């Protein structure tokens, strides 16, 4: 029996495709937009169900936007740094 080599071999790593950080950033932007859209849909149901003023939903969405941005900030910042370094 012989020694088992670590895969992938060092020479093969240079050919391995690394995910493009731009694709990750685009996917993250899409996910943020999708999350905001879904949350707005839920809040809009409250307007219909309980007669809440639409301006209150807009106010709540300002907080949601901030929260979503805070939630993904580190990941987004990491992608931006990878793009700058490339």
C-alpha cells in the first residue's frame, strides 16, 4: 500500500475555478430585494386585515431596509473587498 495524496493536488488548485465575487454580490443583492419584497407583502396584509394606514407600512419598511442591510453587511463588504483585490 502507498501514501494517499491530498486532493486536489497543489498544481491542480491553480486550475480550480474560484467563484466570482461579483456573482456572489449580485446574488446577495437579489436576495436582499426578495426579502424586502416578501416582508412588504406580509405587512400589506396587515393593512387589509386591520386597517393600518399605508404610510405606517412605509415607515416600517424603512426599519426593515436598515435591518436587512445590517444583517448582510459583513458578507457584502467581503464581496466588495474581493472585487477590489481582483
